[in-house]
């Protein structure tokens, strides 16, 4: 039996704490035996969990017994991590213990320095802050989890279950993991990544920028077959000057901006209408359904069909 230690710090997010406890506690081997011993530990006598307080039955010393340590997120991700917690995690890592974070728990793991030079993820809304606070970590906001071998990170909320099922499969194989997935009412592997849950806002139109009228024209005409020359002609400038001004004011190129506008319109149509995917591709200005599907999957992380199945209204 493997031991999983779940570390609860102040302001722990209750779902992040409970998801791994449930997933590992309910996992059974083919003969019916429990696959894991799950222990909850904390740095102090009582943990502030927001709506309630909890008393963990174990202290940091139990981390020395763990095969895997899970770090749930907190609602104060940028808060300093207690030094004794950092020391305990570094000591566990030195022993070869596997350490995985859930959601903003990546900030705790990153604070140890153990993620330096590695790829990691967290909840998409917290990804910019993680990247800013820990520049030595390569932050990928599009995926559900990242497995670096000894150190793993996952995105927010339900991605905790994706990570737990991945760990169970690594430990005991696909059959045991599939059974755990059924108990969690989850697919063993979800299609797509975190990008499909990120709201693709309308492309930025800087107020007062000299290109503001052009950007609004592009948004209104995104369904047309617009080329770089068409956009430059509308702006009454050369393509070279257009590209330079575009980067100065939007941080991207005209065609990239246009593609983003088209994908956002496509997401709305997939959510709010029953139009066939091929028709939507034409409506939002893609020359072919194949090009639309390819671009959509690169930006959103899943196919138009699966996006619709997940987010269609009604």
C-alpha cells in the first residue's frame, strides 16, 4: 500500500483538499484491498479553510512516510509559505518523494525552487501571477496537468481528478485507474486541455489608440476573407507600417488578431446556435472547414464538436 499525504495550509481551497482525498481513498486493487493510505497533515494545530476550520490529525513529520505528497491550492496563492513547510518539502524531494500540486498549490511547490527550470501549470486565471512570481518556471496555462516525473502540477478544480487518475494509473495500471475513474464519474482521459475553459475575450481595442477604428472594422468584418493587403488598404498604409503599428498597439500581428476575433465569434455560435460546424467556419471567415478546425483546436485546445458538446446552452 502506498501512502499519500495531503498537506493543508491556511486558506486551503476545500475542493482542492477533498478531491485527492476522495480519489485516492476510494481506489481499490483488483482483490478489493485499498490501494492507498491517505493522511491529511498541516503545519499547525488548526487550518483556516475559509468557511470552516479543520484540525489535521498529522503534522509535517508524516511527510517523511509519504510516497506521494499532494499540495492543494489556497485562495491566497502569493502568500509566503512557512519556512518549515518549505524545508519539509525539500527534504521529501531529496528522498525521492513524488510531489504534486493542485490548482494554486503550484505556488507552494514553486516556492521551494523544485520547479525551477521545469514546465508547470496552475489554474489559468492564476497562470500570469505564477509566471511573474517564479520566472524560472515555464508556465503552461493550456493543459490539465504537467508530469515532470517526480514533480507534477495540475490546473484548477476538476483537473485535480485528472491528475489523481494519472497518478493512480502510473502506480497501479489502467484497470485500477479506470475503476477509480468510474467511481469519480470521470473519464480516465479528458479530451482537450485547460484552454477550452478560458474565455476568449474579444480582442483588445485600446481606447484612444490610433488604430482603434481599424480594429473595430476588422472585428465587424471578420467573416470576410481579409488579407494583410486588405487590412493595410483600409488603414491607408503599407503592410510593413501596418505590422509595426499593430505590434506597438496590440502586441500581436494583424492576422493573429483577426484569427482571435474569428475564434471568439465561433465559440459564441457553437454555444448559442445549432449551425453545422462547416457553416460556422464560413460565417466567421475561414476559407475551409479544415483550416477552421485546425485553428480552433490550436487556440481552444479541443475540437469545435467537443467544445459544443461541453458548452452548448440548453
